[in-house]
C-alpha cells in the first residue's frame, strides 16, 4: 500500500491519536482519557480518535497537497465479525481534486492490494469480487430503485435537508419491513438499505455507491447542480462496506451547524456529547482548498484479500473482550 501512494506522490503523515474531539459521527462511541501535567495539578480530557480526519485536513490547510496515513483508530462498543475496538485505517486526501479522483485512487489501490496478496479475487461470506473488471458505479437513488423499487427522491419530500419520514416509512412497509414509532428518516433508510440493497453490492465486481442524500452529508459538500445530494461515496466489496469518501465541505459555518446537530442527536440517543474541535473549524475559516478524501478499513481490505471470515483472523492479537 505504501508503494502505491509513493508512486502517486503522496506524503505519508503521522498525526496524534489523542485529540480534543474524537470525531462527531452520532453513532460512534469513543475512548476517553486524561492528559495530566507533570506536577499533577492540571488535567484535561482527551479522546482516542475514531479517524485522523480533522488533523489531516488541518495539514491540507497548512499546504500539503497529497497526504495519506496508515494508522490505528479506536471505536468503543464495536465488536463483531467485521468490527473491532482498535483497527487499522488508511485515510488519504487530495487538494485541488474532487471525489471522482478518489474513486480512481480506489480502483488502483484495490487492484494493487490484490496483486500483492497473490490471489485473483476478493472473497468474503461466500461471495467473490474481481477488481480488475469494470466496477459497478451506481448512485444511491438508482440503487434504491434497482434493488428495492423505491423512489428515493419522492421519499425525501419537499425539504431534502429535513426529509419527512412518513413517505419513506410507507415505502418500507410495502416491502414487508416494519418501521417503528420514533424511527427517523435515516433509520428507515438503513432498514431498507441493509435488508434489500447492501447484500447486492460489491459482487461480482466492487461497487462505488455515490451521491448520498444531503441529509446524510456528514463532512461532504453539496453536489453542484443538485441540492438534494451530497458528494459522498462508499466502496462495497462482497457485500461489505470498505470505505467512505467525501468531496470535502470547506464552509466552516455550515460544518459547525452540522456538528451541533449531530451532537444534539447523540445527546438525545445516548445522553452524551463530544466537544467540537475549534482548531479544525478555525482552519476551515482560514481556508481549506477544494479537496477530496477517504477513509478505508485496512483490516477489512486484508480480510477480503485473504478470504478471512472475521477481522480477528487478520490481527496479530485481538483487544481483550469485556
């Protein structure tokens, strides 16, 4: 992997795992700790990062044009066949580029990984995926229509930034799914997606699933020419999510509003808030270039290349369980 990025003129960087803010995705749980002054008189709460994203974007503002990092990241309350509380991630960014440039990086990277593994196909869960063939590139809306017969645009209603769950819940019930009282629009999205769409993705070739609803934009920018959508894509191989990418949002005010909304949701769901990284927002205000970036689960990539059933099969040693 390092050879791939060296050939593409990326600088390898190393940023601290200890951060003021661990990442603000509403459903991720972070590990919390304290930094203590040598005299023990002062303490400050810090977190192990769930992604190196904020710090790497500060480096974009500082002038780096192409950078990547292969590092450990930490997510609490996660343990399953494809989840582990500590795992390896590759994250990379291109300044003066768009999310379609990152798509092409992914094609080259996955092909390089498979060549290095000595195998001819990725495999997982009884499925095979050939990255050397033409990849399936499908929008989220087209995937919902193709695999579930659901018109995603109609289910957004009149305000795509705050979509009404009613129409979406009706569509889910027609599929035999059972939304419950209190489900959000995102909840219904994932009920349909996980049941009808995700298992169909990433085989017999990898899938690039692109242009997410703007209400699910996270740190991505709105798609020029279509305010209903965000420049976000994910990579799927053998039905397994491998990577999440953005055409990066550079507007500090919009990003702050999204962060605060995400923390309001986290507090409502989990009675928990994480601090906002004010230094990151200051960097956006200073000026981040047009750019695109992605986070890719390295251990999952190794699983796929090795045909391993569980993430722990490709770790030297697992983290102790509860």
